[in-house]
C-alpha cells in the first residue's frame, strides 16, 4: 500500500495549526510555563520564552521560585484575571492548596513570552 501524500500533508498542517494556536493562547502559555516552574523543569519553563528572556533565567532562580510555589502546596492551575490583550499583557491567579500567586506575562510580537513574573501572596480574585 502506497502512503497517501495528502494524508501526510493534512497531519502536518494540523500539527502546525496547533503550534500556532498554542502560541496565540496566553492561558496555555502561562499554564505550561507555570507548571514548568513548579516542577523546576528548566526546559519546560523556558520553552516559550523569547531569546532575551531565556538569558535571564538561571537554574538557581528557577529552583528558588519553585520552592516558593511548593510552600503554597499542590499546584491546582491558573485562573485568568482582567488583562490588557491590546498590549499583549496578561494576568493570572495561580491557585495552590494553601494560597495563590499572581502570574503576569507579556507576549512579544512573535507570540513568545517576553516577560514572565510571579508575585507571591496575591489577594484572592474574589476580594478585588
């Protein structure tokens, strides 16, 4: 049986479309990155960072932030907060068993993360 080139092209297009859609989804990018930080996984943390931001991340800084997150207990996920999509700036609340943290990111023009910041002890979104 001969391989069907149209089927291969359809699969390649679907994979490419998924990759592009993922970069356009700030929640997915923030979620992947925050999970990487929590797991102290350097590759996963910096996977969606632009080149300049990757240079700022050290294993020591990643391990320190991961330890802060673990002090809040098990990671439960992100909840989107009011953001500024027109400026490519997004805020999320990272929820843990024992509290929450503010996660902020800015996307560069290519859809990569140009800035990523975590602020411990954010007030609950309900209290805002």
